[in-house]
């Protein structure tokens, strides 16, 4: 399982990506002692079991930066991954070829990874508003970037019933390259986030760390 990135984003947060090359049984055997692969696989669609296991293995690899404990990773009522009775924040994303994880002992975090392809163009009208369409200009890579960034914002908000086109808003940061300004906007919530992005092995990677206090 080749490690592509292990990056300390700040003293409280680490990001990692893995290239998924192993078989499902190899990934199951590589999980830490005490972490049940059966429990992991119960939560995964059969076609995604390998990437599901790979991403969880990466979680525990990164968690070692903060603790030698191996708390159970579960999903809460909104589907967000959380550690059972442990003070750490985690976000997970995966494709058939790549797993991406961000872990923090202080901040809420979000991450997403998407294979660059024209597929997002076919549904762009469902998640891009007019200003965002003007920026992406019908370009496949930019449209995929905005889809990924909105997935990251969705994970930051960590609640359901968001309309991507109306409640998740994006614009480029005019001063910083590889940064989008994203806002989660609902009737009773408004918060601005910085969404970082880069391209890695024909995938777009987006991630966010909630260190802001801009909540209205």
C-alpha cells in the first residue's frame, strides 16, 4: 500500500493518501489488532470493500501521530465517521485507486478525492449556481474540482438535507492559489471555510480545517 502523502498541515492536523494496490484479504490482515475487519465490511458496499478497508487502514496509520490507542471508528447518525469515546476528528474519502484521510486532535476536518473525468459535467446543473458556472466555463477539471469542494463542505457541515446548488457556495480566493472560499448557507447557519485543493495521480483532492471563527 504505497504511501503517496503524509503531510503535517499544522501541529494538530495530518493528511495522508495511499495508492490502493492490495487485495481485500491483504488489507483485512493489515488492520491493527483489535480492529475487526468484519465490522468494517458490514458498513461497505461489496464493490467498494477494498477501498473502504484501505481508507480505514490509513486512518489508523495517521492516528499514530497522536496516540498509541486504537479507538473504534464508527459512523454517527448523519453518516459522519467518528471515533468511539476518543477526542479526535477524522474525515475519509476514497476512489477505486486512491484513499485520502485527514485527522486532527483539535479541529473539525473534511476531505474529498475525485477521479478527474467529464462525468461531473453531466450533472453540473444540479450542483453549480450561475456564478460557479461562469467560473468553471464548462471545463471538466474545474467542474470536478467544484464537485469535490462541495463534498468537502458537506462533510464539514456534517448534517443532511443540504442542497448543493443553494446551500454550498464557492468562489476562488483572489489572493491564494489552490484555495477556494466556501460558504455553508442555510436558514439558520452561515459559515465561511477555506477549501484547499491540488491534483494527485489524475485525482482532485480537496480538504478543509475548521480553524475559523466566522459563524453568523
